[in-house]
């Protein structure tokens, strides 16, 4: 009696379960119909009695993916033998669910995942009959599910641990990588909400939506991308997705809440103000939520045009570095030659120069001869990060940024160098910042240049290992030539107090021009040619010094000759007198 009641209870529970599961309620499948029966479940070995329940609550169960999709068989037949026709045990190498065959079986539905998995080391080991994970290792067999970050750490550590010495850092790295997916999903939801708010205020959210779609696209294929197990590349993709989602949020928030942005976005496309706004849309300031009022002041929380513009200003050249410093707490610029040059120029000029010099080639050519400030190199409204290929300070663009106006001679020489050829061929090569730094711009000394050159030019790499020493000697010669010209200048200055010495001044001017030419030639990295130019500059400097000093001593020579003449005459007359 009790046994009958227990069976009735199981049947009732099963009925309620399937009644509340719309997928199962709609399935007409002999596998499901048979294996869901309590009497069938209870007849199975203890370890197999949870198989059906595991499937029911799995991803496959929720999507109506039934047994025959993986195992084979005929779900239209209800006789056991006919329904099980073709099914092989999972231990049979010919079974579609045999561990080595699982990637292909799963790949029939998950083609993107399968394609990535075949590119992985795991797949190569699996095909070489070595120990390696396959689909069910991480996702389960009947209880198929997505893997959570904590779970992946445990699964990876089965092979990747200190005992096996097989990349023991992998479990933690994998956990961190999968955790970013959740961050991206939350960021996407946040951006969607901000865009909806902006839409309700009738803002043009097209740009924000385009940026958000970038994040969604990366997120959409992240499940596939994961399965080649190149964790660093996977993390980089997700970080990019997070960047796009955050950027979309900042754009939408600014459109909804910042009156400068919302107003300028509605201006005619051919106006200068809209052009500046358009440049800002593509800038890295958007990523940080930095809008017009951060630099130009004003009252961005007020919709009134008059009130919003109160206190607004255009920063002057000398004010820009201190204004940027409010966010970028970096003292290096204020210790650089650029800052000192800017101050020196402003001391001699009465006017201050306009903000926003890096707009295009025309404006660059109009730039006043002054020390560069932040906007000179980074731009003003269209500021982009150093890793952005469109940024003027991207490693491939920094050459033009430095050389187009300020350092033309160095730029022209560098374009003739092997370094430039390698740089343009996307190979490892130095550019301006490599040697001179970014903010703390400085001139290298002999030991400094030797250290930099030896990063590539050394015996281990076999790339002209003598270069560092030759470069150091050339820099020492440069310092000595500078000393020679300074000494010549001192002699010229002394001589000028007595009389005109145009010849010595012209010679010294030629010497300094040759020194400048040698400094420019240095950036072509033809050390032999630089040495020849330095020696010529030194020779001209010594000649200028001799010409200056000769001019100073010439009256004394005349006096001395006259004095000697009179002494000789005196002794001759004296001798004649005595006779």
C-alpha cells in the first residue's frame, strides 16, 4: 500500500514539474516521454538517476535540445529498441559523445565556439591523445551550463597548478577574465539606461548608440572568443567592450545633463562650434566625462544660453598647462625644456597666444615661435589617447608632431634613417619619446644615449653591438665642440669691445650652423657623418677664436715692432758714437 502511495506521489510531483515547464510540455519526444517517467528513473543505477533532472534544468533543457541531438537515436519511435537504434555508449570511440568526438558534436550547433576551440592548445593535445579538456569538462554533460568565474578557476586548477607546474597562474587569470564579462554586461545596461533618458529629452543619441553597438558586438562573440583560451587577447577584447560601453554612457549622460553638449549638438553642421563639438565627440575626454565646462568654465547645469555662458573663457597659452594639471597631476612638464621655452618667450612678448594649435597643417604653420604647451602636441577638442592611431602623440605620429614645425631639421634627417623605415614597417624602432621622454623633454648625455642604444644594439641581439659605444663617443665629441665654440664666443665678445671683427663673427656663425647641422644629422643616425660635421664645426670654432684673438693683439704687435726698431737703432748709434 505504502509503495503504491509513494509511486503516486512521484507521479504527481513529476506531473507538476512538467506542467510548469513550457518547453517540456510542448516536446513530443520519446526520449523525454520515457526518461521522465518515475518508474524509469527509479530503475536506473543510483549514479544515473539524476541525469534527466540535470538535463531538465540545464541550458539544453530550457531550449528544448533533447537527447538525440547529441546521442543519436530516433525520438519518433516509442519502442526501446527502435528509439535506441544507433546509440553507442560514451566509452565507444565511434560514439558522437566519446570525449575526443565531443568538440565536433557540439560544434554542429556551436560553430563559432568549435572554430575557436580547434585553434587552441587543448584541441591539439586532445587530437594527439594527450590529457586535455573537452566540452563536458567545463560545461558538464547532461547538466550543461555556462561556467561562472569561481567555477572556471577550480576547473582550470585541475591541470594548472603548482604540483603539475603547468602555468599555475592560469586559474586566477581565467577567473579574472570571465569576471570582466559581468562588468561589461552591467556597463551595457547602464549605457542603455542613459541613452533612454537622453532620448526622452529628445537628444540625438545616434553617436552613443553606435558606440554602444561596438560593445555589444564584442560581448556577443565573447563566448566564442573564449574557447581558443588565449586569455590575454580575450581580456583585451573585453576591456575594449567595457571602454565602448562606458564611453556610450558618458556620451548619453552628457547629452542628457550637460547644457553645453546638448545645445552644441543641435547647431548647424557647418558652424565652427559644431565642428569643435564633433571633435570632442571623438576625443578621450568623453571617456572620462570631461565636457566643455571642465576647460571653458560656464554653467553647464543651466539651460539658459545667457546663464550657461556666464564665466566662460578661452584659456591662454600659458594657462593651459596649469589648467590641464588640475586633472593630470604630472609635474614633469614643468621641469621640461618646453615649459622653460614657453616662459622665456612670454617674457619677451606682450601678447598671449590662442588656444588650440594642433588642428591641421595650416594652423601648425601659423603657430607662434614659442615653447609648446599641452594643446600643441595633444590637440584641444580632439584629444585622443596615446594608443589611438589617430592621436598626434601616437608612436607613429609623434615624429610629425615634433618635426612639422619645431624640429624640422631633425625630422627631415630622421626620415632618412633606418629607424624611420622600420617604424613605418610596423617593426620595433625608436621614435622621439624613446630617447627624449614625453613630458620631461630633455637632451641626452653620453651615458644616457649609450644606455638607450644598448636596448637593441647589443651582443645578445646581434644588431650592431658597437653602436652604443660609438654613439657615446660622438656625444662626448659634441660636448667638446660646444666648449670650443663657447671659448670662441668669449674671445669674440672681448674683441668686439675694441673694434669691429666681422670676419671672426662670420666664422663663428658658420661654426654654430655646422654644429646645428650635426645635431640634426644625429637623427639620421649616421654616426660617421655626424663626427665629420662636428670636427668641421670645431675647426671653424678654433679659427674664429684665433681670428678674434689676432685682432685684439695686432696693435700690440705694431708697438712691439716699433719698440724693437728703436732699440736696434739705439744700439747702432751708440756703437757708432763710441767709435
